């Protein structure tokens, strides 16, 4: 079978994780990188065996490189959607680090351009590709814990305040919700969907509280999500507080606990995972042994999907619709803390005209909007789609 040649835009720490995973993926290989920093570009290229001719100083040159079949994007948050559109315009499928956009409207626009071009667009939640999530869904489907009723999920760490860090920089999309809040939200929506036999479900209500620090980003955030049918979720995230970082699903007959739902074996492997199931006071423990690097599952899944010519990876990887629903919840959660900057992604900074990404101000943002339940809307004849109007 054909292997997928990957180009990486933005060779930082998480890009190295992806490159390490790609080295273990039979269906993929790293062929090119792009960075505007010559020292970083050469160091990353040398470490990962990228030929000097494919170490690009220009992102446009990378997406035009004929050796590149697909593009992985790990630039700072405000540029994810823009660089995704750059790759899609060049006819290249894209795997974009989370968040795929700073607002749900950005995600909707990228998804729309990808769909029209018949290309894969996916958000890189690597935990969804690990075998423990497939096993979790099997246990839920079996009915062992009854009908799922509630989930508690957290992802928080204490990075220490640093105004120079992207984590604390509002202009770079900093804050816990944008950095790691998508993890517990996406898992909550996955389990809520499993409770009703769907791939995901979107909450009817989103309530939030937390701490917005001196740099204007949410340092700690707690959220309560309410779904149709009575399913509920407690989610939390932080960049300034260490949290338990477990996920507990409660059903009307028992409970499931994921000890490390997000990053088992992130930097090296093995990526072993532990699932505890308690029913009637009796607990059994399943240990999933996985010698691979955590990112190898994601790298292989998307490499194989693209090599086969598919435009969407198999479930439980996030679909574009799932990513859009997740982005809507993140918008609403940030709004609860008073932390949504509605200038993020406005036409003056990032726009789409006739499906073409541009940095120029090309008029009022009267094209894309997103309803509270994640349904993108635009005029029937879309000739100008501004990105940034989100209705909460």
C-alpha cells in the first residue's frame, strides 16, 4: 500500500511527538518540514532525517512540495486555521493540532473548504486514537455499567506564570480552555453520545467559572454541561493548577475510571493504559499493554486513511462535525468566564474569500456564523465568508 508523505508546519515540541509517532507508523513517513527559524528548521530536520532540500523556510513552499501528501500543522493557536486553509488550497489533506480554530466559526470555515475540495481535515486529538478509547466505548455499549448518566473529567497542570509564554499570552490564544479544555469536553461529548447510540452529543447548557489571571487568560476553569436526556458532565482544565487528570463515568449500575485518559506514554512509550470498572461493589481492572509511542496510533491512523483516499478517519477519531461541536462548547465555556475575545479570527486578521484564505480585510463579517448548537450557517450563495462571528 502507498505510504503517506507528511510535511510538518511548525516544528515545536508537539511536532516532535508526532514525528516520533510517525517513525513507528508503517503507513506514513516524514518527508518535509517548514519553519521560519533557520536553526530550529535545521535541527528538527537533522534529528528526523529530513533531507535539506525539503527543509523549507516558507510554508507555501512546503505545501507546494510534490513529496508532501499531507500536512500536519502545529504552529501557535491563532494560525492553525489559516495554515490549514493554506494546505487545503494546495490540495493537501490536513491534520491540525488542537484547537483547530480560535472560534467555532473558524473551524466551520475550514471544514467547509475541506468538504468542497474533497480533502481530509481533522483535529489532532491523539488520545482518541489510543486503544483505550475504543475499549471504553465497548464497555459502555455492553451495558455493564448501565446507562451512562454523568462524567467527571479534568486536564490541568501548573506551568507557573510566565508572561512570555504562549500559555499566558492572550494574543496567542492562551489559557487552559484553549490549550487543554478540549480534551475533557470532547470526552464528555463522546460519552454523552454513546449514551444515546450516537458518535457524539452536544450540550444544551454550558455553565462555567474559574480564574482569569493578570494576563487576561483563563488560568483555571470549571464547567458544567447539561445534555438532552439528563446526561451531565463536570469538566475542568488549568495551566496554573495541577489536577487529578482522570476521567470517571457513572452509570445507573456502575462506574468506569480511566486513570490516564489523555497522555499515556506521550513522549516515548509504552503507552499502557488502565481502566477500572466497578459494578455492585466489585472492581475489575483492565490494563491495555501498548508498546507504541502514544502518537504512533494517531500517525498510523491518519497516514492509512489518507493513503486509502478517504476524507474522514474512522471513529472514534474526531470528524469535522465533532470538532465543530467541540469548538462551540469551548466558545460558550470561555464566554462564561468573560474570556472570549470576539476579535479573534475577525475579518481584519483572518478571512476567507471565495474559499481562499487571506490576511486582508475584505469586508464585513456577514458570512459565517455558528448557532449555539454548533450548526454553521451562511448565505445560500457563499461568495464571501468572514470568520469570527460566533453567536453564544
